[in-house]
């Protein structure tokens, strides 16, 4: 039976992101994370230029000096430029306007930083701050948060409004992850890229072996590495580095790979009767916890560097949060009961780093403490994440 979410009318949630006051800024984020909705709510009086509009794109592309025609000479306040990566050279004109008109402030949004970086355009030389927008968090949806729904459909805003979130996610993958890549000219062989994404989904939460994935996808290693770069540049995937400060053991060198949203991962990954539901649920749970930490770390400006820890002998900790505010090691288990054996990675890490606070997040209902490791139910951790990480 298909899970049916209770919301059949459009619901909007208060987002945690707080924009800077009187300072231009970039706002990057994957398509579908709610950037445009948020912008139209918070900057309802601003001049709004949407570069997904073909006629606007045609008029300004190659004629970037026309930008000022859209901003009256007596106008003061905010100008929103949505999907600015479509016309990277506009940033030179934005730079000029910021310098000449001190009462103008720009919000520059994009779902890809690739074109901006590759064309080496002017990124405003520090005159605009940079932020990232994420899928919804548990804190943002409040009482509407449903763990089973989040594991299967993720936290993109539209899955809370769609009668059939499965269809929405399949369409997202088809129209964005494939067609958008093709339209941007990022790869000529969309079929190979589509197969690559499916194969990459089996590496969710795993150390990434690019050579092996290239072999399975039937493409050269350099092509596979480029495909991974495309996913990262479009902000639909990221790689988690290995924590190696004061390393006392030999560590793996491969980073771990994640799609940015559990729902995207779940619906990209091919499934069959031989797949273990428990294994898939465990991967989704770890991904969701990391997704939440990553968003909260950005919105709350905690400043943690996120990583994981794995030795060449197999000892592992899923997530490491390290920064001025604290030092935390987090292991995620879907099981409802915890044995001491499941604490071995955390205990080995704590032996090397006595300063760390170790947490084990699990599928049970009771808060426990075993051998100095705090054991926290998933829902308790998600609803009180600021208490545990700040």
C-alpha cells in the first residue's frame, strides 16, 4: 500500500534561514528546496528577475548592461535575481551597481555554482555573502514530522503537499536530474549519466570507489569523476571527508557519498525482492540524520566541520562534528535494541580522542547511557538537535 501523507492542501513552513540585513548575498540550493517560495515571502516588495523566464534570459544574455533598465534610478532596496547561473556575466554588472548605488542590495540565487566557477566570473569579491538552502528540517515542519514518511520520501517541501509524493520524486529525477543536466550541456550522453546515477545510489553512505563505479557503469574513470563533480556542483550530492586530526591509526582515504535528500536517494536506487528492507532503512536513517545536521549547522552557524571516521581495519563512526562549539561523534543504528558490540567504533574513537562526546542514535524509545556513550532515540535527537550539538 502506498503511504498517503495527510496534507492534500498546500502547506508552508517557516524556514530557519535568516537573511543578512542590508548586505547582498548569494543563496545556493538544489531545485525544489523552496528557495523561490521563501524569496517571494521574505522579499515580496523587491524587484524580482527570474532567469528561468525565456524572454528575460534572451534579452539579457549577451547584453548584461541592460540589467539597470529593470531597476528604476530612484529605486532603493532589494533586487532578487533567481537562477543567476544562467547568465554568469551579469555579476560584473551587479558588482558595478553595488559600488555605485549604495542603497541597492541583491539576492542572487542559483541551483548550480558550476557555471559561475568554471567561467571564472566575478563573484563580487566579498561584497556578497554566500549561504545554502536545504530541504526542510524536523524543526521547520514541527508536529507534521513523520519519520517513516521522511525516510521514504525525504524532506523536499513538495512531498508534504503532493497527494502522490512518489510520482513527484520520480518526476523530479526525470525532469531535473536528467533533463536539467542535458539542458546545461554538462554531458552529451544522458543515458550513461542516468545509469551512473542509479549505480551511484548503491554508494549512499559508503566510502566512494570511483574506479569500481566507473567499471560498473561502463565509462572511463575520468568520466565518472566528472559525473560526481556535476552532482556536487548541482548541489544534489556531496562527499563527506575522513576525520584525520592527530590520527593514531591508519585511516581509509576514500570519502563517503550522499545524495542531498533521502527521498531522492530512495527513489533513485533500484530495488527488488532480494533487497533487504532493513539495510535500506538503515542507510536512509543515517542519511536523514546527516541531512538534518548539515542544514542546522548552516542555518544556526555552528561552524562544525562534518566528517566521518573509518580505519583500515574497519572501525567506524558515521558522523563527526568538530569545531569551536564542540566535538561530537555520532553513530546511527536503526535497531530498537543496542548491544555493547554496536558501541565499539565510538569507544575506539573516544580512546583516540578523549575530548569527544559520543552519541548513538537508534530506533528505540528510551534514552540510555552505556559505557559513557549517550544512546538517544531518533525522534528525541531530531526534535532536540540544538540541545545535543550546541
